[in-house]
């Protein structure tokens, strides 16, 4: 799969089959996350792979939008030595795009009870628990991706008002110009 195709078709999937994800596939996903950009190339993350069903079920109880953890084949828990969320976000995006490219679906899980989750996983108090990315073999890719022209049009029409501000710091472009510049693979 090409990068733009992965970005265009990626979906947040919260329902998985009971099929295991091969070890080599998980390693490839983790390797992609490891290669993510970070501030000063600090790579302040550690990835914990959770496969034990009972741990996934208990982890699902630590967030309001984490129920899908309970059914995942595995989850990648991202732990950081800093409270700088941007770097972890980069790693999460790389993990998810690599997973999608390899036929594995995922969706970030919101963890609200971080102290409970850290205790469950044995994460030291001086580390930051940033997010979980539950993953598994998806039920299907039957959902058709949205029409990118419609998405770009609606995104730019709301942002288009910004371009009307009389400031030299803003760049303005019309929807028509965007359609002309739009990359053919995103059509």
C-alpha cells in the first residue's frame, strides 16, 4: 500500500475478529513507531505490547472510550519519559498507519484513570502513560472511504474564511484552486 492510500483509507476500527496477529507483523508495526520523528530525536517513548486477555479487559476499564481494548488481539501502550504529547502522537500515527498497511486495524483508546492503568501495568510513577492503541484483525474493510473532494471542499469552506482576513501572514486559496492542485492519488 502506498502512503497516500493508507492515509486516505485508514479508519478507526473498534471491532475485531478473534484471529491472532502474527509476531512478525507486530514487530513490523513497532518498528514503524520506533522510526517516528521526535523533538531533538529524543524518542522519549517505550512501547508495551499487551496480549493477555485479562489485562486487556482490565485496561478497558480505565477509560471512558476504551471498551474496544477488551476484544483486541493486542494493544500497544505508549509510555513516555516526558509530558510532551506531540512526540507520542507522532509515534501513534506511525504505528497505526503501519498496522493499517499490514491489514491490522486499530483505534486509540482514551485512558482517564492513568494511575490505575499504570498500577495494572507496573509503569513507574515518574513515567507518563500517553495512550493505548488496541489492534486486531478487522472484521472487514467494507466501509467505503469518503469522497476526498467532498471532504476537502467542506474543510476548506470552513477554513476559507480565514483567508479573507487582510493579513500578509495568511495564505488564501479557493476550493477551485485546491481541486486543481489536488494530488491525483487522493481523488
